[in-house]
């Protein structure tokens, strides 16, 4: 078997000045035969100097403060340079980097990035120990840490600290994620070849990851902590204060950092507005960003649920169909395949659209396909054609070229009175996220983008970035989360009336004013939290006093407001959390990487970053230890730290057999698709070995067939509902939904009666309104059956039920209560008319 990039032996290099692109010229590691083995590849590697990672997490209400220590030890007989490329959430404001060597703390300085890189290279060439931490030039969620001239036998611990706002889930949970998975990403442009992501990294099986993770989380909230959940094993929760206002929980001992660590924190009350004021730095100018007091305002606007026009909107669904979409959504063996979850999601979205709107569906990989040349009006005919094509979708389009279909969507003509609502579903595996974000931002006036990151390793920079610049929302589907639930929740947002005329005003004592540091808010969705940062300038009152902040907006012509009073006695915080979160917010508005940011914005970002100490794509942390007894001499061996990857296309080989779904014409077809996916993500494919360095065709032998719905929650929650229908019929609920007409009704036919478990004759005989359209009776039966058999996932079919109820209002309003009573009796159910929102 030949060698692939990332699979050649590491050669030693001398301690000489490194070129600017030194990372990407590093030699690579060896591979071993993969006979009968699937999953990540076991490399024949040198000792890994990273031994463990220790994380101390402090969550105060909805802000996380994190201290992460990476402990290194050089067990070799030569000095090494350890290089670790790792993911972080793009909202992380990294403000500190330091090293502990032989009991001595070396604190890094934040410098302009190119200067920091030159200083690092100069230090190595002079034989000094040096430490470099930088953010990737092309993606805000990728970082690299370099430990240079680590002597034989030496131990060093490097600590980085950051703060981060925590997002709020729809069920009220605060979500913290410590990312581990960083998958190969598609190279969008030649310039992004210099990304840290394209450094050839050793690949190991998840179970063989050579370092461990420990984490202690302390949670504090005045609202009381109900519970803490995680996708990883936790020790028992310990409450540290009365009223459960403080608690501590730890990861189980010996945890391998082989998956994203996710914590869900549930408070007793999360919807209370609040304002926190933080004192500025004493040694900074009083009117500067870090010298003035800063305020952080959290609003929870109590928006009523108001539906917009039923026929308003152009809905475009952009679905990832790269080879990696053929893998499972998570580590769980019973997790659904991504492409099958995508097909279910598209079916539910299609059935939930309002009559008279416009829609289209794009699939993308290395190329893209679209269902219609341009968006079409939503009718029974166009909906039927789209559903038929959704059933045949495969993860067969190779890489993840998302920019080209986006450009095609944006160049299309706007449809008057039908604003564009774009839904993007992707595993986020592209390296130049800033190019995509910039394109979405350029078109933000004409659309909103709702983005969905699929599986571990999805780029938070891409998913959050395109939603933020277009006024949409970002969701991540990991663990046992369902793509279907989150997509339908976002469609509800898109269909509701939007908030307009948003303004924020302050009532402060004379001589004090507030300057907004957050971007202008253009859209608010029901149930969402709004975070606002402001700088307070002028004279702070010497005696205890208060201020007010008012959030005003218009909803369907009605003026509404939320007002909160707060104390003007700033609190001291050694980490200056609010100031640094505000600085991060400013940086996110302006920083689109070195190739997409204007010179003026670049200068602004550099100034904000240096003043606040918050890392950006134009700065880097550098520390040099010049107190070694003698400079390091001789060769310097590079050691790239292995990182966990799902390598999602590899499980595809083992999961699919000739009888599985989605079906391919042959194993050769699937093999070529996966090769294209690997090569498109920056991994060259040698002619003599093709993909065999990554996997063996031996693992493509027939395995247990995995059908689409047998692994879905629809089926596992309702095992009796599986049947032998084709298409979406492996699950009776989805089969029933697939039969619904575009206008919301169902026809009375044999397929419906088979799902209901009765005969057409019996259904007709039980109809109490035989003179009415039979579809009325069929629709009542279908809706009641959904309530009885799919109530656990009602959020996924609630919109299509509304269509059905609206249709019943128009066709049988006065007889609805009678029909519901008769349907309950016939189906032996107990659904009330109130349940159906008649």
C-alpha cells in the first residue's frame, strides 16, 4: 500500500529560522495496512508529547470562563517542536496564554501576528524555548499552539484562558461545548492552502488517542440550578450553596478527548432581563474601550406568536450531499444517517410550507444540483415533484463546495413580496469560512439565512457566521439532537411576523452616556435572548444610583417595549469578562480574515485586539523563555499532535451494503464518491494508491443492512409503526405525512386506510358527513392519528397540522366537532377539538 499525505515518516529539522509557511512544509507520518479495519487510521507514529488536557470551567449565569492547560512532556532524546491544531467555538474570546516551566510562569504577549511569527522563528533559531498561539487566517474556530525547543525530558504546561457567551436552546438549556473533533475541510481557494487545517496531521483511532481530558465545571446562578446533562459520563453533581445556586460537576476519570464535550445546564428561571456593569482597567485611559465601565444587557423579549402572511416568502433549502453526509449524526450506533435525516427534514419542510409561497431545493458537494431552474410556486404539482426527488437523494456529490451554489442563489431574481429565506444544512467542512461569510454578508439586505451544523466537527465559524451577518439563526445537530426538530423550529421563525423598528435607549444620570458596542439588531425571534454591550462614558455617580435601558420594537404595527432598571455601582472583575466579550463582539463584526477584511477594518481589529488582549486573526500570543542554561543545539524534530476526527466518510463504507439505503449502483461508485470527498478536502490522492491509504475495499463487504427509518426516532419511539411501504413508508408517521396534499388535506384512499389499520369500506361507513367532500373526513382522521401516534415529535409536524386545520376551517367549519367525535370513536382515541386548535 502506498503513502498518502499525512502518512510519511517525520524527518528531523535543524533549529534554524522557519519560513512563514513552515507549518505546511512539515513532513508527515506513516500508515499501516488497514485490512478489515474501518474508522480512523492507526499511524505508526513517534511519541506524542501532549499527555493530557485539564479544563477548569466556571459558568456564571450565561457566561463561561474557561482555563485550559495542555501538559507536554518530551520523552525523546532530541529536542522537539510540538504543534497542536485544535477547534474552539468561534464565540470564544481568548485573552491569556502562559507557560509554566520548572515552576516559572512565562506570560505571553499579544502582538501583531506576522511580528509574533517572526519573533517565534527568531527565538527557535537562537536556541530559546518559545510558545506561539494563533487563530487560523481562514476560520475563526481553528487555533494552533506551537511549543518550540522542548528539551529531552522537559515538561511544560501551557494555559489559555477565554470567556464566552453561552447559547440558549429552545428548551431553555444553556449549552456549553468543548470541541474535540476537527475534521478535514474542503479547500475553497488556492490561498486557503496556507490554513492550519491543511497541515498533514497524524490520524489515530478514537480509542487510541494518546492524551486524556479532565474537566471540572462550577456553575453559579441566582436563579437556581435544576440539573446538568452531558453527552459524556459525569460524576455526581454536588450543590455548593443553599437554594441550589451553585453546583460542581466533573468528567468521569480517564476520559479520552475523542468527542465534543457538551454540557446542558438547566436553570429554574432563565427569562429574566438583567444588566451587569463592570469597572474598567485602572491603568487605561478613562474614555477608552478597556478603561471605561462596560455594561452587558440581556433581554428576553416576550413576543407573541403572530403568523405572517400564509403565502409570503421564497424558501430555498441548500442541503449538503458530500460523501461525509453518508455517516451517522453522532457516535451512537443507533444514530440516524445524516443523509436520511436530511431527507426526512426536507419532507417535513416541504409539507409545512404555505400555499402560494415559492421554493427550491439545492444539493451540493464538489458540484451542485437544483430541483428547478429557479424557484417555483408551491402547488400540489411542484410539491409532488420535489417529494419524489427527495426520496432519491444520495450523499454522492463528493466534497463541500458551498460557495458556488450560494452565488447561484444570490444571482437569481428577487420575487416581489416574497423575501428570500435561505436554509443551509452542512457538516461545515470548508476551510475558508470567511469567503462564504463575506458573500452572505454582501447579500444580507435581500435575505435571512438559517444555518444548521450537522454532526461533530461542523465549523462554528461558518454556521454561526452566516446566520449572524444575515439576521438568521444557527443550530447544531449533535448527540441525540434531531435535524428535523431544529429545522422545523427555524421554519416557524421564518413564517412568523418579524419585529421591526428596533431601538435601544438609555436613561442615565447627567454627565453619563452609553455608546453601543454591539452590532445593530435587525431581527428578533420569539423565545430568543438578546445580548447588548455598551460603553459608559462620562462621570460615574459617587453615590448609589440607578439607570434604565429600554428596548423598543414594532410587531404588526403595534409598538412594544421591554424596560429594565439596574444599579450604577460597577463591579470589579479581575478577568474583565464583560469588556472582553464586548471586544469580541466588535472583532466579529469587522474581522473577516486577512484576505477578506478591508485595510481600514483590519486596523480597527488590530487596535481592538491589542487593547483588549483578545485574540483575532491579525494577532497572536508569543512567549519566549530565554533563561535556559544553554541554547538548544542540534536537530529539532517536529511533532504534530494527533487530533480526533470522525472521518465521517469511512464508516460509510462499513454501513452500506448492496441492500442498504441510500443505494448506490455499485461499491465502485461509492468508492469513487468517497475518494472525491477525501481529495476535495485537501488530501491528495496518489494514482497508485487512490484512497487505499485511508481505507481498504475489504471493509466494503456486505454488512447488516441499515434502512432509513429503523434508526430514526420516529421508529424507535413507535416500533409498531414500521411497515413495508417504499420511499418514506418504512415509518408509518412519515408515510402518512408524505400523503398530505400541498393544501393541507388528505385524500380518502387505500394508502391512508392501510396506515390507519382499517378498510376503505369501514372508513366510508363511519363518516358522519357523507354528503361532504371525503377529504374532510380523511383529514380529520389523519390529524387525530398523528396526535395519538406522533405526540412525542409534535414539534416536527405542528406546522403541517396547522395547514390541515386551516383547510378544515375553510371546508367543514361547523361540522368539525362532530367529525372529531366520530373519528375518536372510530379510531378508539380521545383527542379533543381543543387539541387541534379549532
